[in-house]
């Protein structure tokens, strides 16, 4: 299928602006959570201690959006074009996050972790990060799957979800998806009960937990779309943002493992259904577009700053009354930096790759016609 026509077809489809905005809210919640977990290592004492559940919201939203965008198009466009499209969309920022993490490793003024590793070890860490191959070897970074950019762990599972979708899930009936969802739900309940929370997936010791979290939420998102659960409403972006933020700020409730299950299994799919059916005014739409555009760059570029903050926090004394200012200003600076990365790097690189792909396809078509 012609790549340009395929992209034009996608652009002509309805756009869910509120979902874009909610994705941005979730990304900002992740940033604040990562700041706050240095201050309160026990997430139950953290006012945004359930910020890590934003990843489950991302997975659910991804399932909905992928089904909406590709259920009818993938059989025509083919696997190669689908996988190429996903790589162009996702991987430039995987590369950017790796490079930023490498720079941070050697320039962090508050910790010299690089001294513990040989050049060959650093090269292996970089290669594994660039190729999204889990390589949890840095003890001082809690054996993150991707030491240079910890958030890449969810991108690994996002890629797995995309592969499973293209090869298997797109062909399954709703009944089959419901069966898989029930199995995934049982696994999610076991993980949450066994560990006491749904925080795992980012480290070598909790690797499989990430797969369970992805499986349930991604399939739930698929089912929200395929079942037509788009709930028409007038709640709008502001109200739905507050409802989403409430989930991230629920960590002080009793029995967190049960609360987290309810949020992930029922509340997030409901918010996706409400977000898809909500209406917007023009000024708010622009905010949602910006929030949606900035969400992925922010998620993939913020962690180098978090390491700087964390290493400073444990080596120096920051008066607690100053922390809201430090974290607030730090979050704003990270948003600005993510916007710059998006404008100066991510968008130009993706546009270049799209042009090269289109040119290659045109040449191939001309050769076939000749």
C-alpha cells in the first residue's frame, strides 16, 4: 500500500483530543512521582505515590489507539509497513533517551557511577539500551532493565504489545480477547497480591511483572475500542484530568494492592472510554494537542534530570519547605526541555525517515511499472 495514502487516511480519521491531553497529564504525573520517590521511598507516604500506574494507563490507551488506527488498515498495509511505522514513531526518542542517559552518567556532578564500569561494559550498556535489550547490571541504579534510561522498560513491553497485536491479536475475535483478558486479570491479581503492589516491571527482579501489566491493560484498551465502549459525555478535559490525577494520588488508601487492581482493571478503561467520548472547545483542544505531543518526549527524556536530583538529594540537605519549589521548577524545565527535543530532534528525524520511506516506495513502484 502507498505510504503517503496510508498516512493521509489516518489523518482523515476522528482524533481523540481529550485522550491526548490525558496522556500528557499521565506523563507529568510520572515525572513528579519520580521526583517524590527520592523524598519518600515508601510510596504509600507519597502524595502522588500511585504515579507509577500512569504506565498502565499508557498501555490501556495504547491498546485503544492501536486498534482504532490499525484494525482496518493493517491487513492492507502489511506487517513491514506497520512495524516500520511504529519504529519511526517510537525509536528516535529511545535513541535520544539513551544518549542523554550516557551523557548524564559521565557528567553527573553529584555521583561518579561511571568509574565503576569499564569501557566495554559501558558499550554493552549503550548497545542494549539502543536496541531495547534488557540488561540490568547497574547495582547503584537498582538493576534497572535499562540503566541509561529507566523508563525504556515500558517501551520494551510496548514493542512486545505491537508485535503481538500485528501477529496475533488483530486476528482474534472479541470472545478470544475476553478469554485472554480473564487470564491476564488472574495473573495481574496474583502479581499484586504476591508483591503487595503493581510497582514492578522496571527491574531485573520484576521483569515478568511488566509483561503482566502490559498484557491486561493493552488487551483492555483493545476491547474498549472493539466493543464500542465510547461513552458520550460533557465532562471535558479538565474534569477527566482531575479524575485521572485522583488515581495517581490514591496511594494513602488501605490495602493498596486492591486499590491498584481496581484502578488498573476498571477505572483506567472507564477513563479511556470517557475520554474518547468527551467533547472539547477550541482553546482546550489546543492544550490537549500540546499535552499529547509533549507526553512521549517528556517521558523518555526526563530521567537524566531525576538522577541528578536524586544524587544531589542523598548527598546534600534540601530543606523540605524548598522541595515544592525545586520539584515544581524542575518539572517545568523538563517539560520545556522535552518540547525542545521534540521540535529540534524528534519531529525532524521522524519526518526525514518518513520521506526516505516514501521515496523508497516510489522508486520501487516505478521499477515495477518499468
